[in-house]
């Protein structure tokens, strides 16, 4: 019992490990919406490669733009964005940026495996539009409530098993096409979808098991949803098995 108490005490302290960006601490005014999104766009262009992996070490040493966007996220209420695509684009971009911010604040770990997953997603909290919340709360209590299951192929938690992180921000004007693009890209990868016709089995990413209810709320079955976006149709009578999620950090230096 004593060891368990010590562990919980340690995890509670770990929840305070990721603090506000330096700009918040310094009291400087937040950037405008256009300036903040431009700063995030520079982060994606400079530090994300074509695989969606991030050079976290380089970003940690040159984080001004990421801090600018983090301050914008912290001080900008989501309801200042118009309901619909404008607000959802902000949700996706801010989640992805805070994930990168969290990796750096966590000391650039090798993975989210084990207890690190609890710390990263639940115990670390951030200022988001004047509310303090974890990535878990942001995703499940805010973003998923929008009701579009395609967001699961746009949100990136900096793990190898995640959908690929694009090198440009999501934009309200093009969001519907971008969500379709990312969903199709996800299922076009053998890392996320494989069909074994000889054994009548389809292997899909465990991501679809995590959020099965979201997909089945918009399609007659999990495979029916997959077939809307897969490069080739999957027979509905095939057995569904799940590809284990890879929680390794998508760090471009370690994945070389």
C-alpha cells in the first residue's frame, strides 16, 4: 500500500510537469489569430517530415513559434470561432500542437507505453481557452462531441500508430476535403489496413477499436465505415482483427 501511495503521489506531481509557455509567464500579449496560425504553420513546415514524424530535439531548441501558438490556444476561447468547420479546425490544430508541446515538456520520451500514457494524456494539463484540461479531456469531452468520426484520422498524439501529421494546418475553408483526404490516406497505408483474402480476415488499426462507437454511429458496421474510404472494398463477412497500436513517439531522429 505504501508503494502504491508513493506511485500516486509521484503521478500527481508529474501532472504539473508541463507548464505554460514562456510567453504566458512573461505576460506578453497573445498573437492575433492569423499570426498564431502562421507560427504553427512554420512549426509544421520546419520540424515535421513527409512521414509525419517530428524533429523534437530541434523543435525543443527553437520553440518560439510553438510557444506563440500555445499561448494563443491558452487565451483564446473556442467559442470565439464560428461553430462548424472553423471551430473544428481550431480544435484539431490545437490538439496536435499541444501534443508536440507535451512531448517536449515530458523530456521527449521514447514512447507513451505503460504509465507514461496516463501521465501524457490524463495528468498533464494545459490552458485551453481559459480552461485547464488534459489532452484526454479535450479529445473526449470537447472534440468528439462535435460528432464527426473523421477527426480520429486528423488528431495526432505524436505516436507512430497515429494518423500522419500533415505539414500544413487544417483550414476551415477546406476542412471537409482535408478530413476526407486524411481518412483515405489512413486506410491506404498497410500500417492501418490489411486484407487477408485467403483467410477471410481484415486487419485494421486498433484506433478503430478505441473509438468503435463513433464509427458505428455513422455506418451500419465498422467495415461499412472503412469501405467508404478504403482503396478497395472489404467484404462485410470477413473477420475483423486489430493491428496493435504503436505508442512509440514519432521522433524523426529515432526513426531514421
